């Protein structure tokens, strides 16, 4: 690990703590594994989101059906849980603000609150236990009834939480908040609180597992970058994105890593493996070549075709459109630019671009990347040196390049690099796009599933674009000016006479006719169209194979119609749908690769643009047939198509498509299969869930969840086996803890002891605490001592020793309690002792409090020394009180001297008060200096 090791892996400094924590979540995002507090694979990680989320350091999101799961997390190096602790108060204030902003989502368990800190470990562990207990209760009353059965530590933390919430609710108000409101607010926070412990000076428990997943699932075999180096890069990216309030998705992260030379599985193949690209000079193109650049063909008028050109004459748009478009196109000669023409389907966008390029840049080269799939072809063009200066990059239907998951960020970043590099220009990137897709590229907020599309880089690219909006209709003045042009061509004449509301281009492209053909279709023909429409709206690319359409269409045919079909039903109805009418394509068109493009394996078909656009609205609320998922699993043309449909199935909660999830996992997208595995757990199909976890090497944390589910079902032997596997795979102890808790709560103390003993051997402080209390309760004090000492010396956790010290103090064994407390202090846990002492003092358990304070004072803890000073003063040991106060001042707590002076002053010992305040002022006490000034005494 020494070779370029990550600071997360070595436990060293060098990276801001919160960005080290963020890097763990970013790598989880990259690997497709869950993060603490989020039961599913995240879609995005946002950093420093204070404008939207109160707990703003790291925000993890995941799309689930129609809503989004969120964990907002505050990161603190140290978080002492006490009402007097300012970091604790600030964190709870932020939690209250989240309740106010997202209360309904928090109550519905779709929005969770997280805190991450390195210590004090015991307090964080107790807070995590309390949060787990609260999450298991249905109401605050249920929790309050359970408190008496919980340990003292949990009750102490609950009291601190309630006291803090009460103080915060009372801020700025003259009215004391009602106890019921305070307890309810505390309960709502506690039950959704995710407490995460990440050490600052040790290896993160998540690091080894994430490294192994990086090697197994993400990094391409043979890459020169190992997992530790990639972790270090991600840390650096987190530091770069954090101050800018970055929002990061998988595609964006992959793009930035690839830019640093990291070879990732699933990336497009490097140069030399893509198809050659046809490059032409604009002036050499014939009108018929416009069809190659995806200008819509016009229909055939009155059976005439021979005398008419491939395209009807061009009807000029108003100057604000055509002149502006041509001015921007011509301006590319002075510097590279991106021009985007925005308009609905069949509004003449592509034709206007064609005319503008031919008029303004006749001597430029032009390239239209199409095959094998558009985004891969574009990346190949950009990487292979095809784009020489003075070239037009033609991106018709730009959404098919810029809004394709797993490509979006890389495509956008590559285009941005092209446009901003003067050495590669001038070039013109000319694209067309529908308005709703353009909105996705330009809207400032990340909404719905945008975070899965690599939208960060795409938004930045869109900021560089010059846009020209194409109206859907020609106005009456437009048509009056074009009267001579219209009269010159029978196609234009017919369109002028029949088109509704000036929709000339739509009529020429056959839009009304195509929609009418769809509405008049029935039976198998309509089923084929619905299958194609749903495939496209759920993310499949424009090219659909014949086998895909056949398999998908079967589920869209009703039972009565199915029994009337002959064996040749698909071929006959497909032939009807691709049959052209008056030179216009049908609802489906056959796609034929050109000679310079890779051959297709079987017939491919495209759905008419107008049907795709309208079906996005008309079928928006229609659920797809399950046969669509079967077709995706068996006949998706590309891995991208497969992953898109698998993600759509997961969003819709489809459970009848295991094969699709499995195939997507084999292509690198495990999110769907992990979700499906959890559904199997909920349905009690534990064996199948375990098979999937094993066969597809899913996140080992799933084994912990499976162990808990199996334990809930009463199968404790299987649960124990799975819990051990979960720990061996990822260090996850939650499954074993859940099992042990179930056994203990059910009165099966012996089996619970066995599970906790195994957990303790792994260094689990929760198990060590339970075993210590268990041994002491059954009278085996020696075993309790051994366990407490082991937890303290080997695990670095003082909780077991302090629990035992408390039990011994309660039993009147103060010498034993003092010994254990001193042992904890000697191992560097004086702060924890002081926290325990405060809690005992609050409960008027002064003997135990004195024991803990005295132990902390032996290692010069400043607060403990102050308390001992006051205690000695109260007992009449005045010199010892002064000795403790001076020791506290030497340790940095000058308030101890001032406090002792205050006590002496009110006892009438003014000379002592003056002497002690003078010493306190010399040690830096502002309050002591103010007292001297008020008393008219000289200050040191």
C-alpha cells in the first residue's frame, strides 16, 4: 500500500478530513456499492450543499421510483455529545433545520440525517445504538417506554439530546417549549440519524473492501493504476469539487478519472477500434446527400417523383431565425463555437442547418458521427484526429450524444475541450435538439434522474452554446413572402393547402399522416409500435433489433387477439409498419449501415421521430409490459441499451426481470441486481438472494442485511453463518449485531453470548460492552475484567471498562471502580471519563462522578482538575483545592483559579480571592482580569 497510498488507507493527514470522508462515498458511487445510511446504490454525491441542505458537508442521493432517497451528513473531526458542546449544538441545530425543511420526507424514511466523526468513540457508539433503538420504535411513547430497559449510556445520551433540543427550540423565544414538542423533535431526529465513525489516524474500515471492489469491478485488467492510486485521485477530486459545491455522478467521476489516464471497465474502446468516419467537403455534397445528414424526406405528390428534387425548395424563415443562424455558422471561421437549434420534431431544424452550412461554409469539411453508436462514434472522432481545423461536426438529435448515461460526462467534457482549445480550431459543432431535452441540459437544478446522466459536465457545455429557436409554424406573412417558392413545387402547394396552422414542415415530413397511422393501428401492429415507443422512452437507443421488437411486442397483445394470430404474425405486421407512403417512411423504418460503417447483426428498425416525441407525453403514465424487460435482457443491441432499460426497470420497481438485472450487472451496472436482491430478502427468498450475492460478487454489506433478515425469520444458525461471511468480506458487523440482539431480546442468552464472543474477537466494542456487563451480572468478575481490559488495550475502546467501573461503583466497590477508571485514563481516554463524570453528577451519583473525575485528574485533564479543585474546597481541603486549580491553569484551564477565587470571595475571604484572581489573570483568564478591574485592583 506504500506505493502512492491513499491517506484514507494509511490513516495519515494530507487531506481535509471531510473530503477524505467524501472520497469514501465517491468511490462507493464509482463501484456501485451502498454507503452508510443508504440502503441502495447512490446515484450522486454532492459536496458543500449549504444552500439546499442544512447538514451540508456530504449529501448522498439515490433515485427510487418516483422519489429520491437522501442522506445529508455533517462531518466533524470530534463530536462530544453534551449540551455544552458547541459542535454538538450546531449539529443538532442543523438537524432541526432539516426537520423544518424536509419533515415529511424524514418521517417517511426517504430523507436521513447523518453525522460522521472520529471520536470520542464511546459517545458515538452509544449515539448509534440509541438511533438504532429509536428507528425500531413506531412512536416517541414507545421509545420512552423502552428507555428504562436500555443502558445508562443510552439514557444519558437521550437526556443530552433532549436538553439540547429544548435549548435550541427556546432560542429567541420567551416561551419555554412544551416537553411533548421537545421529545417528539428529539425522537424524529434520533430515528433517522445515521452515525458513522471514521478514524483520522487509522485505516478506514471501509477502505480495504472498496479497494477490492475497485480492482474486481471498476479498473480495467492490466491498467497501470492500482486501487490506492485511484483512491488518492478521488480524494484530490473531492478537494477540487468541494469548495465549488460540486455535484458528482458516476459518469462525471469516470470522465475525470479517464482524463487522468485511468482505464476503467465499460469505457469505449480506445482509438483504432472504432469504425472509420466519412468526411466530406460541404461544396461537394448534392441535395440528395441531405438525407444522409438526417434531413426528413418529403412525401411524393400526386405520383410524381422523377422531375422533383430530393428536397422541396427551401422556404425562408424570418431574419431573426435564418439570418441569425447563418451569422453564427459563418462566425465559426473566427473561432470555434457550438450552435444549437432548438425546436420540436419535424419543425425544419435540420433543413435550416443544412442550408446555413451550404451557404456560409462551402469549403469546410463536414463529419456526421453515427456508428456503431452515436456517443461512441463521436468520442472516436474527437480522439482520432478526424476533426481538422475548418470542420463542421454535425450532431443532429444532440440528445442522443449528450444525454446517454455512462457517456454524457465524457462526451460533454471532450466537446468542451475541443471548443476551448485554439490549437484545434476553428471548428463548428452544429446540433439540433428538442426543447424538453434542451431544458435538461440547461436547467440549473438537478432534478429527477438527471444526476444519473452526467449532467454536471453537460450543463457546463450548454453554457458555451449559442441557441437558435425554431418555431413550430410559418406565420401568414412568412407564407405570403414565400408565395413564389410555394408555387414552384407541388409538394409545397399541397402542404400549403392542407397543413393546419402553418405547420408546413410537419406536413412535408408526414407528421399528421404518421400519427394518424398510429391511431388507426390495432392488434399486433399497435403492439409493435407500443413496444418501440416504450423502449425509446425508457432509454433504449434509436436502433431496435427485429428480435427485440418481436419479444417485446408479445406482451402488448391482449389474450383475445393473440389467439387469432397466425405463425407469421410479426413479419406481416412489421411489413405493414415499414411500408412507405408517397415516398414518406412508415412509423418504423429499416436501418441499413453504410459500407464504411460496421455491419449490423440482423435487421434494425427506427421509430419515427414524431411518434417518439408524442408518445413521451401520451404514454407517460403507462407501465410497460413485462415482455419489454425480457426483450431487453435477451436482445438489447448494446450494453448501453441494456443498462438504460435495467435502470428504468429498477426505477419502476419491476420484480419480474431478474435476467435483465443479472445481465446489467455483468455489464457493470449492479444497482438493479442489488435492489432486486433486497426485494428477494423482503419476500423471504433467502437462498436465492445469497446465490445472487455470491455469483455476481455483490456488495458484501448485502450479506449483513441478509443475515439480519434471516435472523428476523428465526433461522439463527443460517444468520450466524451469513454474519461471519459478511464480516470476512467487508468488515460489516451489523448482521451479527442484529442476530445477537434478537437472541438476547428473546431470552436466549447463551447463543447471544456465543455470537457476541465471536464479535468481540473481531474487535467490536459493542460486543465487548455487552459481554463485560453479561459476565459481571452472572458473577464472573474476572472474565468481566479481562474483557474490559482487552477492549481498552487491544481495541482502543474504553466503553467496556467504564461500564464495568459504573457497575462496580453501583455495587459499592469503589476501589475497583477507581482502578478501572484510572486504567482508562492511562490509555488516553480522559475526555470520555469527564463526560461520564458529568453524566453521573447530573444524576446525583456523586461517588461515581468523583471516581471518574479523580482518574481523569491523574493524567492532568484540565476539566477534571477544576472539578477536583471545587470538590476539595467543598470538603475543606483548601490547599489541595489550590493545588488542583493551579494544575488546571498549567494545563490551559485558567477558569479553575477564577472559579476557586469566586468561591473564596463569597465566603468572605477577599484576600484569597484577590490572590487567586491575580494568578488566574496571569494564566490568561479574561473574567479574572475583569474582576480585578471592577474591584479597582491593578492587573498583572
